[in-house]
C-alpha cells in the first residue's frame, strides 16, 4: 500500500503547529506563575497544581 507523500507533509505540518501552540501555551503559564503566586498567595505546591491542571486540560482539548 502506498501513501501519498503530499499528505504526509500536511500531517507533519499540522503536528508541528500543534506542538508549537502547546509549547507556547505552557511557556505563557510559566511566565505568569510569579504573578499568580503573589496575587493568589499560592504556595509552591499550589503552583505545581496550576501548571499540571493547565497542561492536562490543554492535552484533553486537543
């Protein structure tokens, strides 16, 4: 069975864009964590929960 090579490149491009979007989203959260810590008076373990929950929701939505 042969698979068209053009279709493979579209799939690779879509996966690359999805990974880039996911990486940018998690980077934005990591930049915002100090602000969240001061505004919400969150501890280190609570900040880890924020990051894990955010990543889990993003992964579930994709």
